[in-house]
C-alpha cells in the first residue's frame, strides 16, 4: 500500500488530497466508459479521492461516468462539480445543481464551482450557493477562472469568506498566476486548484521534462505533476482515462525534484516577470 496522499486544508478546516482526478472529455465516447470508470476507481483506491467534473463536460455525460465510478463509494469521495455560467442566475444555479445531483446519483456535492465568470452578478450566484449550502445540497462552494479583480469582488460579498477555492489553469507552461493570483490567494489562505496540470497531455512529450525525467526514471508527465505537487498547497487534478496513467500520476507524488532540477525547469519555463491576463483552456 503506498503512503497516503498528502492533504491541504480548505478555509473551512476540512482536509482534501492534493492530488485528485479530472474528468473533462470523459463520457464523450461510450466505448471508453469502461476504461474511464476503471481509471477513476483505481484513483480512489490509491487515495486520489477528489474527483472534479462539471455539468458542461459531455453535456452531463462526465457526471454520469463519475456516478458509476463512485457507486457504493460516495463517502470516500470529495466530489466537485461546476455550474455552467449560462445557468448561473439564482434560479438557474439551484436547478443546475439538482440536475448534477441527479446525474451523479447523490444527495450532495462536496464542492460546487462557478465554471467561469458569467453575465449574472456573482452576488446572485453566491446567494444561490449559500442557499444550496444551507439546504445541505452542497458542502462548500468556490469559483473557477477568476482573476484577482474578480476574486476581490467575491471576497467582498457578505458570504465571501466562504469561498473554498479558485480552480485555474496552472502548469509549468502556464505560470502567469505566479505574478498575481497565486500570491493573492496564498495571502488569504484560499487554495488554488490547478487544472490541465500536464497541459492536456501536451507536456507528456516535452524534451526539457524528458531530460529531467531520465535522471529520476520518471516520465515527462510525472515531472510536470511533481513540480506542482511539491508546492504542497495546491490541489492538482490530472485527467487520466486509463489505469496506466492513473498509476503513473499517483507515483509522481513519490518524486523528489532536486534544486538543480528546479533551476533547470525555471530556465526551460521562466516564471512571469509581471502580471498578465489570466489564461483559460
Ligand atoms: P490534463 O489533466 O493536463 O491532461 C489530460 C490529458 O493528459 C489526457 O489526454 C490524458 O490522456 C493525458 N494523460 C494523463 N496522464 C498522463 C500520463 N501519465 N502520461 C501521458 N499522458 C497523460 O488536462 P485537462 O483534462 O484539461 O485538465 C485536468 C482536469 O481539470 C480536467 O479533466 C477537468 O476536470 C479540469 N479542467 C477544468 C477547467 C476549468 O475551466 N475549470 C478547464 C480544463 C480542465 P488519457 O485520457 O489517455 O489518460
């Protein structure tokens, strides 16, 4: 049995694993569902119990794959879903949550996120989140793809201190948030959830990562994940559609990058020198 996955604390004090599982593109192709479910179940076995989905993914199909994977294992899962911004009015958020609960075959979400800033005032979406929280339908809420200015607006709301996370694009090739959003969130103890941690698979072929990986008997994807995981205060949610990739991603937790590795990574993927517009995928 491998060591437990390290955890971090949400602002509520609840702990969650720093390595979880993404599910974008799951549920799009019925022929892949069996492998996707097996991958998610192995991830649960290995302690990657945070599962991230969204109503938008495969038009609800990803939530249905997740429902099958966590059947009988709901209590060990920290389940995250997201409301699509077009649904983020007060009534729309309440209805979208009910639909996600039905597809996920559960009575509550552990974390419900606004997928990206919407045309509805964020105060309205947050009011709906608070209503859902009071009713026990969601346990925490947060946001995704919010820049520092948008985060300022959230935390200034009466319920603002409840914001549990901001899920954003972050990996070695997308370091922009280090100039502003990441320190802003760290100062307020709002943990970031890093999405597309291997750049949707593109970093799995990167020569700079392959060179460092060869010194650790590790793959480029594992080096990309290890670099995020070593920070210790981020949730990292790679999507893996096969048990082989899940095993590999889990093993990234055991890698120890050296100071020389880190310096080499900074040369290959320089940190930002000034704030830039928040990137999204
Ligand atoms: P990702 O996790 O960076 O990459 C997923 C891709 O990498 C898949 O093609 C996967 O292939 C491949 N892969 C996984 N493990 C690998 C390994 N060990 N070696 C080689 N290739 C590997 O990209 P992502 O899916 O965009 O991001 C992760 C999750 O973040 C999403 O699934 C979703 O839950 C969330 N997300 C949120 C937002 C947002 O706006 N909030 C946006 C994007 C993503 P296989 O499927 O074949 O294993």
